[in-house]
């Protein structure tokens, strides 16, 4: 049976009755009686001068239909470029996972095919807030992209295929909440928090190179904290733009709960690996393992699954002794420390006890004296 998850948000269909036109026909998306700018300008061409040509080159403003959740641009940088308004989404399929978007005009359908059937292998990418300096740092999370091209198919309400090909997928969500819910549905992990970091490094990938230039594992990136919807385990992910240009993900239960080498002025801290040199062992735990999850998908090579973490995970030795993080903002630094303490204690307390999907917990009834 195909597994699916959906946005669950309400959706209001557009009253426009037809999709917007983005060609140079200057058809208004909101008023069929609208007069072309070029026609108006010819009446007073002698008085307006150069402003007429400038006005005629402008596209009509399309504010979008009510109730849409995100937008995506198809045929970008071509005369056929169009913005597609996306409503509720649904992640469907198990072997061929894809996102089905209900579009906002005449029952169009946009399907975003994912390159892997393992949810945790998908990493929606968001930039460090430095790339959008005039936005609130949290607002940057509305802009999602992927580091490889994905297949996108867009069909009209009549079943006519308008687009089907591999493109760089970029979403712009209407809210941060919608973006975090979407990322959680893709990865089957709830996005607990995100933090701007200047650099992440370890004992193997030093903070700077021989010339003093900042290097590490990744620099000027967004660190994300996740909670698995099935095992409830927490993990950290960061894009390794200074090494192999892949995402690194670390399970929190592999690290000591105590944050060492904290420097509040520099906004740096260190996560020490259990039982490795330079870290103090904590209370013995039957779940302790010196491994992290690393999904390796290479042709012709089967990977051995970890019995503790399930068939979807491949265990590989954790060869680092510590992971160090320097945060960009003081508020992110403080927020991470608070969240880390809760996440680490939660992982140790529940030991990854899985919850059934879509579970509900009802309040206990009041017990009256007999």
C-alpha cells in the first residue's frame, strides 16, 4: 500500500476561473475588461514620451489566488516562464515517492518526483540568513531548494502535460510554518529548530586550513535539528560545503549530554562523542553505540542494515571524537543550548521507543472516589 502524508491545510479555490497568462499578451489576471497598456499609451503618445515604452514593458501584477501555500517557477528565464501557485500537498508512494501538489486555478496537478525512496536521504536546502540580510533570519526558511535537479511534471485540468523534465526545484512558501511542515513530511522527521552557523568542524576537519582560512566541515550554513516521527530520536544535519558537498547527519544519542568547551563570547561549543578519547563516559546505556547513520547508495554494493535503527539505515563507524559549532547569532546559540538539553534527555529516556504513525494521545479521565 502506498504510504502518504499531506499538508492537511485548508485550500480555497481561485475565483479567477482560469490560469494566469504570463506571455506578452498583457491579459489581466483579475479583470477581463482590462485594457492593454500599449493601447492606452497610443492615445497620449505625444505627451508621455519615453514613459510609454517603459509602461508597455511591464507585466500585469498577479497577486495570486487566495489560499495557496507556495509557488514554483517553471520555464525559468525563458519567454514561457510562469509562476505556478501551489495549494495543499501530499507525499505519496513508497518505491517511487513523489509530492502531489493541487494547483490553484483549474484543477492543475504538479508532481515533484523524489530521487530516493528513503525519506531521511532527502535534504531540503535553505540558506544562511546572510544571503538575505534584509529579511528576518527565520523568514529565510520559506525559501527551499534542492542541491540536485529533480523531475517535475505539470499537467492541466484536462490532462494535457505542460511540463515534464528535470529542473532545479525552488519553492517559496507563504509562511515558515508551511515550510517546516513540508520538510517534515518529506523526511518523516519534524523540524525542531534551525540555526545559522559560521562554521562546523571536528578533530578531523579543522576549523581553519594552513593559511588561516576558515574551512571545517561546513561554513556559513544552516544547522537543523530533527526529530524522527517513528523512533522519536533527534539528529543534527548540516551541508558540508567545505568537504564533499553532501549533507552530514549526526544522531544526538551518540554524543554526551554535557556541552564542553563553551565560549559564550565566541558563541562556540563542542559535542563530545560517547566513550571516545577526550570525552567523559556517561552512565552505561544498553543503547550506546559508537555509530552514526550514513546512508550509502552505490550501484552494485549492498549495505548492511543496522538492527537497532531499522532496515532503512546503514551503520558506519563514527571516526570523529567531537563536533564543534560556532553560531552566528547569540539568540541561536542560547536557543540551541536549551533545545539540546531537552532533546538529549528525551532520547536517553525513551531509548527510541517507536510510536505508531498518526497516533493520538487522549487525556486521562478523572478518577472519582468510589
